[in-house]
C-alpha cells in the first residue's frame, strides 16, 4: 500500500480461497484490459467474459492471454455453456476451452430448463478438464426459489465437484439473490449460510449497496462477483473500511 494505516481488516493474499473479487468483462477492448490490469491486477482474482460475449469479441485469444499472463484465470459466462448444452454441443464446448487454454468454467441453468441431475453430471465431466464454478438461481425475475431448494442445489453441486457455487444476480443485480429493487433477500442469504460454508459461495453483487451489505455481514474476505472494471478500487476500499459505507465497521475489531 502507499502508506500506513492501523486497524484495517486483514485481507487474504492471492491465490485466495476466500475474499475473491470476480470481475465481469462485458466486451472490454485490449486497451481497456491493459488499463484495468494496471490499476487492479493485484486485486482481481478471476475474470468472467460475460454471458456469450466471447463469441463476438474481437482479438479474443489476445485478450485471454493478457489476463492469463497477469496470473488471472478467465472463464466464459454460464450462458455460453448453456448455448452449447441446449444444442447438444458439449464436446464442442470442451474444444473451445482447450483452444484458448481456459482453466475454469461455469455451469449454469439460468436461461434453460435442465434436470439438476444432468447439471451435476456436466459438473462432474468438466471437473476432469478444468476448475468448475456452478451458478444457482434463475435469470427470470418471476422464478422464486425457496431457501431450502437453494441449499439443496448448492450442496449437490459442491458434492459433484464445483470449486465455488455462484449466487445468481445477473449483471444488473436485480434477480435471484435480490429483489427487483436490488435489495438483498436477507432471509434467503442467512438461511443459505446455515448450511453452506461462506468461503464456498461467490455472491454476485454488482451494486455498491449489495457489496456493502455482504461485507458487513461476512467481513472483508467475502467472495464477490460481477464487479465492474471501474469498481475494483472502490470495492477494495469498502472491504478495508476506507469508504463511508463501512468506515466505522472494522474499527476496534
């Protein structure tokens, strides 16, 4: 850091198992990736190329290699996995991962109906090739999954081999874990945490108020995802109690 401040919460160091910051790349240019890495390389743990943007992103191979050269794993959005799965092209999906040297993958079923046993089988198959993250929750705001079902799905996906389970929120932060207003479904989160270890969950939390809520609940080293590139530094200050929202939260702890 640039200077000394006492009584700051201790942050885990990379490579982290908890305290992860997953950044959402929705189509950054090569120059924008360079700029982002200049200010955030040590704070970014993993990058998601959102939904199926990788299909239309120019200079994709160069972009992925830039992240990997910085020691930051890249994975392709779960919607792309679903686009391959619904077309019965799973082997083609594996070839894409191999082509670009991708070491992580997301398995989701937020845009299509998929039997959960089939989803878990995809997780098991992918675990033979890459590190798997699996997403729980629907992208449809009208689909409300009860807490016991979130827990059951997360447990089964972790047992199938998922490294982390992702709590769905979309890039807008207004479905799944959150109400349409962006407010956290706090009862849902707290019930999930009675059964699933917090370090195994990556909470999608694109909005500042959502990030603050999770940090106040679970501390500086909560796993947070769908972070916008221009929010990497601001999020780190929230984690450290150096922004008004958490200024007093860590003092004296």
